[in-house]
C-alpha cells in the first residue's frame, strides 16, 4: 500500500505553562499542505524493516514509523488474508519504505506524518473484524508522537493538550503558501527549552510563541520573513519549532512568481496549497 503523508504548518501556536509531566500544553491551529512524503507499507513474515531514500533519515528504532508499528502491534490487529502463501497469523512483520520530500527537523511534522501514514496503512491492512476505529487510531497516534493525531486527521484543526486533542475545523479557503526551509535544522526539544530559558513575553502580533526563541539564535528566520513580505506575501510566519517559514498568498500566479524568486536564494523552497486530509492512499 502506498500513501501520501502530508506536511503541516502552524497557522498559530500558543505555548502554555509546563504540565506535571514536564511537557507544555499547546493551543495551535494546524493546517495540512500539499508537500508530502510517499510511504509504502507492506506486511511480511516477521520483523520491522524501515528504509528511506534519504540517508539522513534513521532507518531503525530511532525512526518514528518504527515506534508506530510497535504501538500498532500491541493491539489485537490481525492482517487480512492475501495471496502470498502465508496465513494472517504468520504475516506479523511490516516492511516500510519512505520516499522523503518533507525536510527533516523543519517544523513541518515530516516524521509524524510518516508515522500517521503507517498507522493508517496498517489499519487498512487489518482484517475488518479487528480493524481499529478512527478514534482508536487517534489514541494510538498519541502514544507515538504529539503531532501524529493531527497528521491522521488533517485539514484545518484546533490542536490542544500535548497534541492529543484534535478538533477539526471548517476548511480554510484555497490558500497558497510559499514555504522556505533554510539549510539548517532546529530540534523541537531545544526550541522549547530555549523558550523556557529566556522567559519571553510574546507579543500578540506574533502568532507563534516559539518564534522569538528560535530567532534569538537563528536570525535568518527573520531575514526570510522580510524577503517574503517584500516579494508580495500578505503575511509570514515560522512554522512549529522552525526553521521553516511560510508566506501566505491568495492567488496562484502571484504565488508562482514569488516562489520562483525566493528559490534563487533558498533552493529548499516549495509552493504548496491547503489540503483537507493528513493521509491519502494512492494505491493498495
């Protein structure tokens, strides 16, 4: 089964006080966009096998998709029958291949999107009488990672808690984003630690509470925002823990022109648009 795993951007991100478990609660409006990884999920006789066309992506237990398989295998999942000569009970392994397009550690939930696609794919490959409901799948996603429930839901959502509370909203009107990913990565863990360390009072004009903390070390984020505004974007913002920045454009022709110009300075730029799903099966 081959699936599209869509990236997300944060249209807003409010970081709330630390919880008893050491994590922050958040309030965030998240939006799926058309940039995607392609994830192939196949059942096999044994083991968890992860491969990726990007050598920078971990291909073992450090990859979130591996954790997704482990969590799913702890359910009562039974593969449905197939023509490979093995009984459903013998087909307990999973083989995953990731064709990577979403930049790593860029605030776009690429790893979470891949994990969501794996959970979705495994549910589809389950026997109908053991297949988890969508709500059960969301609970499994929350065990895997904070952004996974949103990536399973997709579209426009209000996300709260650690990411496990996902409330689907009316979809945004078709909007184009010029998405710029500079040639450095930002650890989500570091961004939150820096946010706690500098105790910023974030201006209401800033829609992403993590942005000032990241900019304190990576001023290039501000440079990108200013360039996108000068080129004609109506507004700009860092996504998630960064360093990706998106500019909002309502009309496709204008977006294409801005994209062609910014790509000269930032090769890892993408012209994307809103989508109303997080995962899409393109072949079974």
